[in-house]
């Protein structure tokens, strides 16, 4: 700059440049003027200096970068440490805050849940109070709001018979009722409903949900609960003590469950102790369901998404502690028993339906029974006349040759169309050929028959788009139904349902439904019965049941079993038997494999409406039944799946006895083989023993033993196993004790061991002085009647390991205003009968612990009561105004069958207990003159008198043994006698055990 631009620089700038050059020289840099000659050594030196400078600069940079890197690393490490410390402190603070918030939230939730449970408990207690105190024998009874309609109770009795009805509100519009039966629109509102109507509408469902969430749950699975009226999605939970089904949105569901339970709760629970049987089931033709049978007679059908889910649930249930679980039984063993005549046709068909997957919970798989009779026009019939029976060898639709030819032609036509469709490679797959486009059992069939019986009436209306069927098509006549099914219609191929053999109520229009007027001007009301039934539905059912058990049906029933459950159900055998139904009715129809949505939807509809063929049980022809019984009246003992026939000593050969028919216009009816039967030899005394003390009652046990109890004694028992297939499961007593009462301190005392003194069991209130007791076998329920008229129900828990009985809860039942004089339990039908000095006789529900109804019409207090274990019929006795006694017979639903006057005072009554269909059971009455008089349960006509010339003391108690072979009586002097048929005197006597007043003292 000084050399070339000196003139352009000021003095200060020149001075600054000079200072800069001096500084460069001091730093060792050469300053070469621009015009100086370039010397080679000078350039080389400069180059070396340049290289040296670059090297030093590079080294310096590396050192500096290294230093900076180390410094940065140290800073980052310090920062990371600080960050971790800060994060830890923040996490600790967050955790502490969350914990404190969680504790507060938990307290709030527990508080809310406590309020909810308190509210729910209060609501539930109000419902219980309303249920106990608003019936027609209670203090809050209101005739305008109390339910007056009745529907079928799903509780099953012996042989799965559902005979009982329960109160309900008829939630069907008045337009479906006859004008004289219509009610006020608000009549379906429960009494005092305002107490709970602002609460949750599904308090029972919420209770189940709350209970399920408060117990440890070890297994859950999504499922669908199936009942005839609906399918409810939800979750199945297996807990520590039981199982729960919780519907989706249980707390918000509005299931309109009333205080009197006219609908089944969508959510429910049950304990493992209640489980009696568990069966795998089909649902909608898929192997994906399970059915659970409970000891209280209820059944639960639960379906899952697939077979694996179902199998997981099935395995988890069976690996739980199930003390009352029964073996399923064995089809072969059942068939052998039936073939030998040891179980009835009805019982055998019931078990076949169960094993084939038929369920009362699924209308598409409802149990199926055969059409039996063809004569519905005669005034009289002979059950030994083969011409009155339907041909069981052929399906119901081909009872005539003409119909047979038409169905065969139909099959051939469809077969040709099927082959043609395969050859032409039609995109719509052809349907395999079949004889019948409809089915003998489906939801339409069940609803057609049960249309008069709620809740099926409401289901029928939903099925028919909210209208009844055309009057002429409505089930109105047995004869018309037979004609349509057997030869008049090409689309009607109905078989029967079990109710035709035990439930007369479904034939009666009890509720007054308006089914319209037929074309002939006749109004459809009750079902028109054949003339030989004398317009009596109960007689029709009884005769029909005997027809099912006739020798003619027994010999050919195996052929019908082949058609429905056996060899001729499908395949070539079905084609030859003219027994092929639409393919959509057979198991194995895979809906998921159909890709086209329209076809899939159509197939699903077919499966839900066409009907479903039962599971095939037999692959070979079914065995026929033997002729006369191998051992009349005695059942073989069996353990597990093995059937062992126990032969007894040879009896004297009984001569054929000619006796009048139970009904003069019906020939071929069977009286039965019990002692005292008109068709059996005369009864004789085979056992007599004085005891010097008056017995209060005689009790027949399932073990074949008889117990005599003192007047203030009650026998409490726990059986090791319930009876499943009658005569296939042995019954043993696991625990027993004598309960005694009548002490000054009003304490109920229990004695379970003879060598030990009685122990205090229950301290009763002095206001409820105990006057009678009753124990529910295997139900762990104890009922006590008091002097003030209150009945107390105690729920107990039995611990098998320690043999301890512990009271869990109690419920008071109100209905009597005077002293309760007697309590009688009919466990097979889950009812309790109580009688009082105020003249009332009341039926109570053992499962729901609630009032059912009163048996009215007695002119004086009831003095004796009993119930049949086979039918549930009830016998009551009261003193007659003019002397003697009046005997009344009622159905299990409180309908009066008839009454008869006895000139002598009847001191005690008992029912014979032989199976229906093979016998006409009797009511045995112990008279004041020492005579036992037998009355027919069909019409209360006297059948026979059993007398003992050496004694004329009043018969104060009597009972039939569990097999009906012996009749035990106890007179007022304490003498116990046993009667048997004259030809059975060598038969082994049941063991007799006496428990007199001295037993409780020692």
C-alpha cells in the first residue's frame, strides 16, 4: 500500500501501515517490496514458512478442537447429571402427587360406591318389602295394582317338566284382549313403584355387576345369554365362589324388570354349589354354546364366538369345585334301562332331547316329542287299540300313501335340479334335494302351540309383526292340528312339544286373548279337545300321557327315535325313510364361508327360522323295547355309567286282577303297581312295631328308608348326590341332624350325633314362638312357623369338611294372621305349603322366597296337607260342618280339581309317587277309625280301603316309600305298620328309624 498507493493515503493511514509492517517484522514475517526481484531462495524460504505456518495452524486447531470437545463433554456430563437429578426429583414429585390424587380419588369413588350400594340396597330392600307386603294376604294389598295374570315359570321339576306358573303383569295392549277382559292402561304398574322408579331400572343387574366387581375374577369371556324372548350380549365371569353374567351396560339397561319378576333379569349370578349339570350345546347350527343346569330347576344357555372360546369356558367350569355336579349319564345305559322297561317313554325322550342338545331356552332347539294319537273324534277310546295311534315308523307328514308319493316326487325333482345346477356351473350354488321345506320343530311351531301362555304370547306377536294369526290358522283344535300335520297340508309337518304331556294350562285361554272368529263363525278361545277328553284339559293331558306309555307306542317308539335322533335322521337312510329336510336345518352349515352378503344374510335367516335337526345320537337302528317288565316295579341300582341290575328273590306269581278303569269311557288305562293299586293284589301288613309314643310325622327318604319323627322334631339332611336319571344315580346321606323346638327359651336345637347332646342352633325371637318347622332337602333352607303367623326362612351354608351348618340370612314371610300349624315342602316343584289356624293355606316360592297364592274355599282350618312329588298336585283336608272331613285336590298352580266329603275324619294324607303315564296315583287318607282310604288323583273317586282288623286307632301319619312298594302308617298309640302287596311279601323292607322325644334329651 505504501509502495503503490502512498499518495492516496493520509499521514495517519501511512503511519498505521508502518506500524502494521513493524508488527509483522516483529512476528518474524518477511516484508518484501512488490518491485524487488524474486529470488529463488527467498521464495523457497517463504514457501517453507507458509508450510510451517499451516502445520502449526493445523496443530493448533486440532488442539483447540480437542480442548473444546473435552470442555463440551464435561459440560454435557454435568448437564446430563443435573437433568437426571431434576427428572428424578420431578418423577418423585409427580408420583407423590399422583399417589395423593389417587388416594383422594379412591376415597371419592369408595364414597360414591358406598352411596350407590346404600341406594341400591335400600331399593332392593324396598322391593323385597313391597313383594312381601303387597300381595292379597298382606297389609299393603291394593287390588288395582297387584298383578292378576300368570305366565309360565321357567323352573323345571322332575323330568324337566315345567308345570308351575308365576304372577306377572300382562304388558300386552288391550286391543289383543276380549272386551270383557281388558284392563286399565295403568294396571301394569307395580304397587308402590314410585319408591324405586327413580332409581336404576335394572337394580338386579346392577347388583350382579357390583357383586362381580367386588370378588376376585379368574376368568372372563365375551358371550351371549340366550332365552326364548331375547339374546343378551355381555360377559361371563368366573369368580372365587360363583359365576356371573353381566350384560353390556348393565347399570344403564332398562329391562322393565318388575317387582314380581314377569321378565327374567338380563344379568344374573349363581354359585358353584348350585351347578348340577354342564352340557356342550349348539347354537344357530354352530358348536359354540354351553348349557348349565342348576339345582333350583333353572337352566342357562350361553353362546360364544367360536368353539375354542366355549371349550375354554367349559374346561374352567369343570375344574372348579362343583360339589353337586352330576355325571351326564350314558346313552347306552339309558337305552338299556328303557329297553327293560325301567324308565318311562316320557323320561327316556326327555333325556334323549337333553343329550341331543334340545333346550327350553332356544325356540329353534325346543324339545321335540312325537304325535301319538290319530283319533280325536271318538267319544270313547281303547288305548290297547292300535288303530287309534299314529304310525311312528313314518314321519308325521307321510301318514298316508298319497302324501308319501308327493314328497318322493318333490325330492326327485329337486335332485334333478341340483344335478343340473352342478353341471351348468351356476354362480348361485344349487340347494341339495330335500323332502320337506319346513321342519317338525322350530320357533314358529313352539309359538303356535304356546300362543295362549304368557310370555309366549308376546313372543308370538313379535314373530307375527304385532298381530295374531288368521283365526283359522291359529291353534284351536287337536283334530285340526292332527289333520294338517298328517295329511291335509304339504307345508305343515309339526310334531308335538313336551307340554302336551303334562301342562293342561297351555290349552286354556286364561288371559282372555282375542284370537278372532273363524270362517264358520266360531270364536277361537280354548283349544277344542277330542270328545273322549270330556272338554277337560287336565283329563286330556293325563290320558295323552298314558297313551304315550302304552304298549303299542312302546313297541314302535324306537322307529320314531331312528327318524329324529338316530340312523334315519340323515344320509341314504333318511332318503329311503322320506325324512330329508332343508339343508339349512342340519349341523355343519358354515355361514362364514359364504362370501356374498345377500346369500349369507339369507342363510342366517333360514337357520333362525327353518328349524334345527337334533344332534344325531345313534348310528345304528335303535333297539326295541322288551315286553313285560323284567322286574315289575323295581328299579336297577347303578353307579356312575355302569348299570347293574339287582335281582331279588323270586316272588309269588301274581294272578291277573280284573279291575274297573279309572275312567269308564277310556279302556286300557294303567293303575300302576304301587301298594293299594286296584290292579295289584290286596295289601297286607308286613311290619308292625309299637313305640309307646305318638309320632308327629313319617318321612320317606330317597335312600328307601323311613323315618318316624316326634311331634316337635324336624329331620335336616344333606345328600351327597342328587338323583339325575332316576335309578341311575345312587343317593347317599352326607349329613343329617334332628332339629327340635318347643323349649321355653325359644331356641332351636340341633343334634347330629347320637352320642352328643343337642347344641343351640338358632335363637328365635320371643315374638315368634316356633310352632312348626320344615327343611328343604339339599336346599339348605329351614322354614319355621310361629304362633303369631309369621314364617321365617333361614338360608344356611353347610361345610362338608367340618360338617358344620351355619345360618347365613333370614327372610320373614307374611300371610297368616293365626298360628302356623303345619309346613309342607315339595322340593321337586320348589314350593312351600303353609296352613294356619286362621283357615288360610298359602303357597310360597322356595327359590324367590315370596308369596305365590292362597288356596281358598276351606270352611274351617286345614288339618292336613300334602303334595305330589310327581305332579305337584296338592291335597288339603279340613273339618266339615256336618261332621267328617272335606278333601280338596288342587293343581300346583292353585286350581281346584275337585273335592269330596268323607264321613270319617281324615287325620292325615299322602300321595303315591309312581311315574305319570304308567299309573294313576292315589291320595291315601288316614282316617279316625284306623282305615286308610285311597282316592284317585284323576277325579277323587274312592279306589280302595286298607284295613287292619286288630287296630282301630286314628292314623295320624302315613307315607309311601320312595319306590311305592310299601305304605307306612302310624296311629295315635305310636304303632307303626307297613303294608305291601300280597305278592311282594318277600321283598326287602325299607329300614325304619324312629326319633322320639327322648332322642333330643340324651
